[in-house]
C-alpha cells in the first residue's frame, strides 16, 4: 500500500499484468512486484499532472464480455476529454444500455488507468462514480476536462 496526494492506493498484480487498483483501501497487504510498483509510480505521475497515458499491462478478461467491451471503449477516451454514458453505449453498439454502461463503470477494477471517470451525464453533469463525485471532479480537474468552479453545474 502506498500513500499519494489522493490518499491510500493498493494495487494487485501478478507477474504479467495489473489486476486491480483500490483507492482509499484499508490496511490491505498485497503482493508487491515489478508491475505493481510500475503502476504505483505511474499513478503518482498522473496525480502530479506529469502522465497522460498509462503504459501498463492490464488484465480485464475475467469480468464478462459486456463489461470488457465497455472498459475497452473507455481506454479510447483521450486524456482531458469526457463522453456521456449514452455516447459510450452507442459506441459499443448498445444504444439503449446507458444504465448498464454505468453499472459496468462502477465495476471497473482499474479506475484511473481504465478511465471511467471520463464518463459524465448527457447534460454535462458529473454523475455516478464508485470513488465518489469529489474524486471524479479532482481527476477531471487534473486532466483539464473541467474547471474547478464547474463542479455539478
């Protein structure tokens, strides 16, 4: 477990891939290896505004086809950009699945690296984030996707 300007971060990785990230985690003692350390280092760079793209081997294949399709699409949202849940549903070919897309985002095992925080409501409002709307706002501010005074406007 590491501490960052965003609080405690736990990462779980095997020898090949990053499996999970948990922000605000309790006292978890997770296996540490080169990939988990690389993830911690890259997350720290991201929080400092020094990293825009993560270069990590990730594991998403054990979570169902629909969730995987959502998360793979999330990886295509550029740093500093946002997309609506509805637009994301359209991109995966399921135009009526906005709520299911939201549920998949909430199950994302690799928040920040798989940028579910870049998905917002169709009206431009910050909605639904497993780590809390305050964290979503901070992440989008790091990226310059929203201005500080625009929270929930």
